[in-house]
């Protein structure tokens, strides 16, 4: 029997990387190899996703053996952003900003992230400037944006609007375009939301989005969702799950004398556990300052449900480490061209 697990990783740029790890390797070992390959230092924002036997998308747990999570293979994963930075100013490495911008491109195309047409045109113009450089009439003739994949399904009027903004972006370097793109993206309502489907006590299907600020509940059909409520972390005193139900214990408001408990029901216990894990990761990363490995999530805010714990650095720690990253951020990396073919690599 082979002592090697052959893994394939789809990158944010669409490239496929083949990675061989030991049969008993943990998720952390695979992540380390992938991050080393793309020279990504600020890597705690990222994770690896896979489809389980029920075709549900899951995050690979760094602390558990790969084979315990994906038992029979094939060992196919995709690199994605799991925890979105609250501000581009918190990112010190140009490559980190670039990879996160690739994730936001995907969010825009899938309509997970929505915005007005004017805002979208501005966002796309930064991407065009970053790829094509300054507009040059002799080089960028009529139809030069036809091959830009982000604009394939857009109207001619919208493409013209992006072109006008591209002309106005003259002088902006690709790294500056990434900053502008991220700065505008992070102001959008649904930026960085990890969506999970739930039902309320009356059986109405809803969506809950987990972010750095807390949990937001939406109703409606994707992608046109209507915001119903927001539960900030500062008001949540406990997050527990039991079977299919996630329970939020809310700190009483001054006008109430008793604690309020909000309940959400998921389609299955495993779906509920994924939602609970998302809460653990987001709260641990954005709301804590501890730099050592977190204790199992059965104490403190997360008191029941699982031994799962967040294992990476917190955003606070990443900011502390920023000067070290800055000294190494002159490394070169390849930027994606919307007109290039996808590459396959082996490490």
C-alpha cells in the first residue's frame, strides 16, 4: 500500500498544483506545502476546501489527518480565502492583497458579493488597469476588453463605463490597483460573509452570514437577499450547537432582565457543525489577541458541541508580525492574465 497521498490543489488563479504528502499527514502539513509553493506568508486568511461524500463543501481541518476527513479520495482541494481581512491596510504583503483580490473576483462573478452598477464598474476598472496598464489608444483599440473574462456577460453600456474609468486610472501600478480594489470591496455589505442555509422556528428558509462583526440573517432567494437582523459578537455571550440546532445566547439589553436565546435549525448535524466552526474561526481570528494555539472550543464563548478549535494566528498577531513580512515582500510572484491558459504544476 502506498505511503503517499497524491493531492491536487486548485489555486485562486485556476492553476492546478499536485502535492504529495505522507499518508498520515495532517491538514496543516498540506497547507504548509501549498503556502510554501506560492510563497504566501500572511496565510492565516486562507484555507483548503473539499467536497465530502454528500457533495457538501467543507474546510480542511489543519489539526486532523487528511484521511480522517476525506477518507477514500480523490484528494482534490481548492485554495480559498476563509477569513477576509477587515481592511487592506492590515495586509503587508503585495502577494496577499493580490490573492485576496482574486477571491473577491470570484465572489463578484458568483454574485455572492453584490453592489451597485457604478461600484462594480469602479471595481472592474481597477482590475483592467492592473492587467492592461495605462490606456493607450494605439494599443487598446475598439474591443480590447472583449477577452477580459470578468466582462463576458456584461452589457455594452457597462463595458463602455469600465473603459471610461480605465482611462481615468492612468498612472496606477498593479499593486495600487489591488489596494483600491480591496478598499472599495471591504465597504460592501456582504463582503467576507460565509453563508449558511438555515430555517427559523416557523420553518421559513433563511441564510445566515458569519463575518468579523458577528452573524447577519437574510431572507429571500439568492443572490437577492434581504437583511433581517444582525447579531454582533459583542452581544453574543455563547454559541452552542446540539444536533441540527445552533443556539446564540445573547447578553440582555438594559430594558430586559433575562437572557435571550436565538435558535437556528440547519439541514443536518454536519451542516450545523460547519456553521458552528465558522463562528469559532471568525470570533477567534477577529476578536481575540491570544497568539498561542486556542484551547478546544468547549469553554468560554463556545461551550458545547465539539473539540474543534481555531489553530492559526489571530489578526492581532498578523498585525504584530507585519514588519517581518514587509522586509520579505519584495519577492516576485506571477499575476493572472484573463487571457492566459491555466497551468499545471507538481511539487
